[in-house]
C-alpha cells in the first residue's frame, strides 16, 4: 500500500515546505468541522449502528487518525485553537473573555492562506461568539483578513442554535445542515479551477438545541433511520459509580444536562437516535461536497479534512456535554483525504487540533510568518506514511473557563497515562488513570502508594508543559 502524499510521483515537497502538484497548482482545501461529535460516531471508527457512508469512504480513501484530540473541550476555545494552532492559555479566548485578538486573527490559517493567494471562505458556525455576538477585535478588518467569503449562521444563541429548521424565502422549511450544504455547494460551483481556495465548512450538528425538550433535531429525510436500533448503554453510568464521584462533579452543569437528555432508558434511546440522525445529516452533506467537486473537475486537486470541535459525554459517568478532561470529551474524529495518494491508512500517533493550522499551511506551501509561531506541528510526515519515532508522547490538556458549575482543570495525556487536577478545589483534587489497563478511566490511582512516582512525574510534566505553553 502506498503512503498518502507520495513524494515522487505527484507531489514534490520543496525545502521551504511548499507542496507543488503535478499540475503546478497548489491544492484546494476543504476543512469540515462538526459540533460535539465524538470520535466513535462514524462507521469507520467501529460503530456498527450509525450510517456514515461518505465519512467511511473518506477513511477508506485517505488517512484516519485513531488518536486525535482537542486540548480544550469547549467549542469557543477549541475553535480558536483550530484556527491558530495555539493552546487556550496562549490565545486566551473562550466564553466570557475579551474578544479574539486581531493579532490572533492575522496569524490564523485562513488569514495566512489569504495572504498567500488563496480564496478563503467560512460557511456555518465560526464559534467565536459570546451570547450570540461575534467576539473578534477589530471585527470588520479581522474578518476581511481571514475570509473573502464569510457566511456565518445567523441563528446562533447563548447556548446553541435558536432553531434547526430554517424557513426560506419560498416558504419551505429546511434543516440547517441542509441549508449549510446548499451554501457550500453554491460556493464551490463558483470556484475557478486555477484559483486555489480554502473552504472552512462548520456544521452546528450534532449540537443540541438546549432550549427545547427534544434537544436533537435532524433533517426529515432521516426520520426512518435507527427506528429498530437499540443503542448500547453508556459506560461508567451506573448510579454507584456516579455516587462515588466528588461533589463538584455530582452537582455540576454536566449532571443537570444529563437530566435533560439521559435520565431514563427511553429518553436515552430517543436522544441517541436523534444524535445519530444528525450525524448522518452531516455525512450526507460531505457526500454532496464530494459530488460537486467531482462535477466541477476539482476533485483531483482538493484535499478534504473532517474533524469536530470536541467530544462529549452521552451519559458516560452520569454526565452530559463536554468540558472535562476525560477521553469522551477530548477525543475527536479526524480524517484527511488527499487525492494524490492511496488511502485506507490508520495512524496511531497522538495528533491535536493544534496541528491543523500548520498542516494546512504546509500543504498549501505557505510559509508561516515568524511572528505567528504555533504550538502544533504539521502532520504531513504521518500522511506520507513515515515512521515517526520522535512524534509527541504526551500533550497538555486544559479547561480554564470560569463557570460556577463547571470545574476548571488541567492535566497531561500520554500514550498510556492520564493525569488530571481540578485546580479550584481545596485541596487540589488529582486523578491518575492507566489507560492501557483502564481505558474508560474508572479507577483513580492517584491515592495509591505504588503509583506515587508516576503521579509525581506527571505532576512535574504538567508544570513543564504549562510553562512551555504560557
């Protein structure tokens, strides 16, 4: 099996990182980002119930990263990290903070691609909002530096979409995911073959509509899906496990939202089928994007990326939503498809949302300006199929959003171990998990003497990573 991005036949990587195709044209880029989609919500990730044929095809034809993570599991901070390649404590943006700084916007991958000659577009949810208001310093000039075409979903409210069904000028009522797809298709139909473009296509699905008891809404074409299915129960969800958790977890916003969605078996089944249908709606638009690229003759020179802004609890640990540093919230899907190479590749290395920006710039042959350093690194060597013995062995994870019912935390995730500390508790609560023996993070080893050296080692590593990222 040939590696993706073969270095001889179709792609030449020049000393400066520039990628030139056989046609002499830089590749087009389409980055698709769903909302709150966990890593396991795709058929290619082993889910035998969910229907995601187009995402599965991307995986068969490209590269799937089995261990892809966000460093901060909340949408505002995570999307800022996607754009900039920076840790949350470095870019400083989340809900309730000052606006996303103009200098950060200038260093984002859309702005640098724009400066490098790309036509850049954002369709859907940008995610840099607070209480429904776009929060970007020097907004007009910053957006102009980032995007030639900016079409943000205008129905976003304080805690989610104000409504998933949109009534058009002709009176028809359509789902937001379908409307987002229409807008993406229209943009791609107007792209010129010799003008490179980068489309960032951000779905609101499968985010819940928090102000409605139904929570999850899907395109009507998927009403029939999963009617006969039984969704397996979440792990670590038994009452005794939840009762053993600290009080700040038992009384958190995550538990409140669990009551909205998952507090009875019948409600759990209904909600999960809604989530699955919403993901299938996103998958359908992925197929539409690929079809229009094919029809326009752009498919042979367009790289596709699919990921999510963060994972989420769907009843695991007796919780819902994201925010905490457990695997359910940190792990996300990540697919890369490049038509210039063979696919069907699964990589095991730990890659981060911080890696997206430097990778896209390297694929486009756009050199990062020295005044815009990043915390992530290009994954092109992994896409090429290279063995990377020197690849990262751990990363800093953090959630610093100040909210009375969401505990702040920071920690380290290695290949085998997870260290978490809740920094506002007195005394600080520490947790240590052996992911090899305990992949669901069920048994906290922090208080066991035989792991004292490991705990101290990871505590010190956390301090070191914080110092490097501050």
